[in-house]
């Protein structure tokens, strides 16, 4: 098997086009359902149930999705996943119009179907990228993928809420369903290179055991995935309660975090020669210091406090890029192609479980402690994670097949 040369080759471009359309569709769907369920029921619990029904299948099925990606065409999985999600969107739109009294039940059912498609889609994308971009371009390819996730998340929220107010729920879902089908069409034209012959270890359809280095990398990725929502949970209380700013600054500070993530991708482009261990330690250390400064700010309120908070969240976003991108690229390089789908399936499943756990931990820490103690606790966890980052990275390299 020989990977395609150059980053922007035809197949990688088709993959990124489909991937961005799919992620944009997911983001639009989540914000539209958030507004629709809130207006329909007025129940925060029902809003949470509908949102959770998208992520629960990912947590339960991503490992199986990754295992499937190791044994059948990844392109086929992408096309079927997007086709399934597109059909679910169109059926949901029809159901809301024809059976308005059962709109909530139909929304939950469609959300589960969309989650199932996502559980198979993401591991297939992550294991296909190394087949379409050679190793010298792999980090840049992953930066583009993760950057597109951030960009489509921002654009999807803005576009979804705007279209909802202009067109209403059903028409937004129709447009979204069509976008998924267009994405499937784009992905159907990808020419997937062959993979090496299966070894005795990977020829079986039984699930694999993670190697020690893979477990370490996944543990670091999942830890950051849990810390992120804990920080997000703390932000409204920090903005309004600590630095006593208006609600509009909450969105501005979160945007600084997104900008930091994008800056992290750019910085990693110039740090290609630095070992993974150093990049992981740097990422964990920057995250820990930024949260410590945020928790114990010398500027209690006013413009200085907002400037300090913006800088801390920018640094925190940058540190996340260092960890997420380094782990993703490292696993793609050092994991055998025949087992790559299962490894990324386990990464996706554990990340899906870690995100709601982070919200719970953050909320509990704020409920029973204080904003300062919460941020300092998260900082201490990240600083302790920086210590074994080097040995973990070296273990991944030693596990290489």
C-alpha cells in the first residue's frame, strides 16, 4: 500500500469536502433541535434527552464502527453513514409536518439514527486519512480535519439558528438532509488505496486489545476531552460572578478559546521536528498554567480581568490542539493499518463518555466548592498529566508494528 503523494490530492479533497459538509450538518441539527425542543416542550430535561440521544449511540457503537472500518471499505462506510443521516433528516422534517403531535418522539428517534451514523463515520474518517496523505503531510491533514470541526461548529450554530428563525424547523431539516446526501455523493468518488494483508492478529473479527502505548495516548486524549466541558461549565459563573462582566463576554471568551485552537494548529506546523513527548508536555503544561492563572487572577474585574481571561482561554485552546493533534497523528502513524479503525473507535467511544462526565464533574465542583478551587483542581490534574507524557509517547513508539 502506498499513500497518495501531496496533501491536496483529489481523494483527500473529496474526503475533506464530505467531512466538512457532514460536520456542518451535525452542528446545524443540534442547534435546531435545541431550539425546537425548547419551544415545543419548555422542558430542560427533554432538551437534554434529545441532545443526549445523539451522543449515546456514539458511546455504545463507536468501537463496533471502528472494527467495521478495519474489515470493509472505509469509503462505503462514509457513504452509507451520510446517506443514513440525510434520510433521517428528511424523514424527521416530514414527520414534524405530518404528525406535529408526535414531533418530540420522532426527534428522539431521528437523533438516535444520526448518532448511529456518526458512530461509524468518525472512526472510518480517522483511519482513512493516513491512506490518502503520506506521513510528511499527516499532521497537516489532521490539523485541517480538527480545524474544520471547530469552524463548522461555529458556522453551524450561527447558520442553524438564523435559518430556523427565517424558514422554520422543517425546511432547515430538508436543507440539512440534502447537504448530507451531497456529502455522500462526494465521498462516493474517493478512490481508497488498498491496505496490507491482514495478520493473524487482525484477520479475526473479534475485538482487539489495546497496546500499552495506545492506552496511554487514549487516556491523555480522553482526559483533555473531560477537562474541556468542565471549563465550559465554569465559564458562565466566572464571567458573571468573578469578573462581573455581561453575558456577551461569555461568547467572546469562548471565541478566544476557539482562536487559540486554530493558533495551535498553525504553531504545530512549525514544530514538526519536535518529539511527540515534548509537544504533549508543552500542551499539558500550558493548559495547567492557563487554568491556574484564570483561577487565581490578580485582576478581579474590569478591562484588565477580561484581557487576562482572554489570554488564558486562548492559551488553553492552543494547548488542546497540541494534545489532540499529536495523539491523533501518533496513533495513525504507529498503529497498524489493519487495526487502526478499532483503535480510533475506542478513542471515539471513550471520548463520547468523557464529555458528559466532564460536565458533571465541573458542575459538582462548582456546586460544592468555588470557581477558584474548580479551576485550580483542573490545573493540578493537567500538571500531573504532563509528568508521564514523555514515557507515554516513547511507549507508543516502542509498540510500533
